[in-house]
């Protein structure tokens, strides 16, 4: 199965928005901004999320974890 850029881009935009919201929440709480703290926050958000949102949050977590290994 092959997806075009125009089909994939909205998903990546939503993943970026989820990460951005996590950053704002951590700043609001006065917590340190690091990939580990973002992953921990997003993992907590998984519990209350629906199926579609869980997939997007999972993609955001994977993106943050992959970025740390680079």
C-alpha cells in the first residue's frame, strides 16, 4: 500500500500538534522539557484516548523516542 504526501501530511501535522500541546502542558506545569518528560506525559494521555487518538499519540511517542536515538 502506498500513500501520497498529501494523504500522509495531515497525519504528521496532527502528530506535531500533539507534541506541541504536550510541550505547552509541561511548560504550564513548570516541568522540565525533555524528550523523556514528553514521552511520559504522552504515555499518560494514552489512557484517556480513543482508538484514533491512541494511534496518533503512539506515533508522537515513537517519533520522540527515535529522535533521541539519532
